[in-house]
C-alpha cells in the first residue's frame, strides 16, 4: 500500500519508451505563438499579459544589463508554472517531481550566472565569499562556509522544488484515499475530509505557482 503512493512519481512508459519528454513538451504546446495573420483573442491577450507581468516581476531586482536574461528566465518560469499546474490534474505525471530534471534546470543556469559574475565583476563576486568586517581568525572558516553554501545552491534549488511538489501530491493522494475509504463507513467524516481535500488542492495550486516563481527568482 505504501509503495502504491509513490507510483505516481515513476516516469510513465509506453512499449518500453519513456514518456517524460512528452510530458515536458506538452505544456509548451498549449501556448500558441501569436502570428500577424491572427486576430487577437482573449486567450492570446491573457497570455501576453501574464508573460509581461512575469517578466516585469523577474527583472525588477536586476539592472539594465541583466535584462538580457529576460527571455530564458521567463521561458523557464512559464515551463515550470505550466508543468506544476498540469501535474495537479488527475492521471497526469509531473516531471518537476523528479530531482534529475530540476537539477538539470538549476545547475547549468546557476553555473552560467556564476561564470558571468566572475568574468564581468570578479572582485565583487569573490568579495561575497568574505563579509565585510569579519574578524581575522574567522576568515578561513567563513570562506569555507560561504564557498560550500555557494556550491550547494543548485542542489538546494532542485531539492526545494522536488520536496514541495512531492509532499503536496502525497498529501492529496492520502486524503483522497481516506475520503474514498470512509464514504461507505462514515459519510459525515468523508464529507469533512472532502472539504479538507478541496482546501488542500487550492493550497497546492498556490504552492505550484509560488515554487515556480521562487525557483527562477533565486537563480
């Protein structure tokens, strides 16, 4: 019984072919690319407004030179947002519950920002490893601590996203299973657990959006 709860996190296969690539590409296929020959409708207008809002929020902490990252960061935000939200639908697979995928997204972008900082502003980038005003005996220890925290940052990004989505999906499955089991035995309690399940689903929708934003913002 315990193992069946984790079956939803295994990559689906069809005739021995993994379908995780299809589940990653499906969210992108749901977003049509506007064309000059199209008449602007409500869906494309809403899509443009959301992308503009996301880009504005992500680029706000950055200076003008950092705005060149707008395309890749907004695309990553849209991918994570659509993948997380579609994963809440029944009988679907959420690729972002896989640590390997989250690490594949976090590590290259983290390394790119690190190398860009070392190339453009090496003194300031290395200065973050040693806070100002540190006592001399603590300098070696603080440099080691700051270096370690810098190196484990992509791992923290991947684990945070994986753990939050996995915990939410497990809670939804546990409560939905309890609701089904209690329905013929204690209908009143089953109705109460159904209400809890509804509130938890709303919470998970918020978590899916927040985690996508936090992942890209910390990058």
